C-alpha cells in the first residue's frame, strides 16, 4: 500500500479541520495508517517555531525563513519517513500556504520563495492539494463565531485575505494536475463528496 501525501489549503476560516477529520476516518477505515500533521508545526522544533510565528510581529523575510525552517524539519523528520512506511500523510497546510500568505498577501519575492523551496525540499510536493475556496467575508463570519482569541494571521483583515485567496487560486490555475478546488461555502457534506470523488481511486 503506497503512501499518499495530501494537503489542505485555504484562508483562515475556510473549514479545513472538519474535512480533515472526515478524510482521516475514511482512510483509516480502509486499513491505511494516517499520519495527521500541520504547518507550521508537526515536529517538536516546528511547534516551537509555530508559537513564535503566530504571536510575534516580524518582517515578511523573517517570517518566510522561519516557515521554511519549520518545513524542512517537518518534511525530513515526519512526512517523508511516514510515506516511506506506506502511511498516508494528511497535512493542514504546506508550501502553497507560503506562496499565498507571504508572496500573495505580504509581497515577498516569488523567486526567493522558489529558491528556498528548491533548497529545503528539492522538488518534494504533495500528491494532492485540496484548496478550500471561500470569500473573505464568509471566512470572517466563521472566525468571529469561534471561541478564543485570534492569532496574528487570523487578525489580518478581509483585504489581506482577498490577496491570499487570489494567490491560492492563481497557484491552483498553474498546477491543475495537483489541485482540487472545492467551494468551501457549500454544505460540509457536499464539500466532502468532492474530496471523496478525487481520493476514492487511491483507496
């Protein structure tokens, strides 16, 4: 049973967690082992970096370097080993988030991010990326309904998330063979049906 690497992407408030839960349950029911993880984070080092990234103000350059530091550790210590064991890896965010948030949202150089990606990952990427597309206004309403304080990124505002959304969609347009775009404003059952149709042939 070959391992598969699936990532879930989208602006904050898109509803990824619910669908990750459902996919994990489905894959495990088929007899596969699932390694569930997230970015930033996923490893002890990555989780420490996550705490800094979500709480501390910093330049876009510093932010981007920290994301890739955590990602290099994540891929080397957790994702690749799990795939080599034949496990399925389901990650809440991966490299596409950096292109959306840091390049699209904050104006970082795409060429610099590409160079970091080549250096730290060497062409390693997901088998499938599910992009949860939602309007910033709808996402903001969902975030407002959550309990707890917003992190630094969730508090960025609708204009910022409009840029992030546009960058995600452009990224998906350039890589249609890897991306599945789902309308995250639909009922959760309909969203999962779209994911299931894509994943079922692997099961």
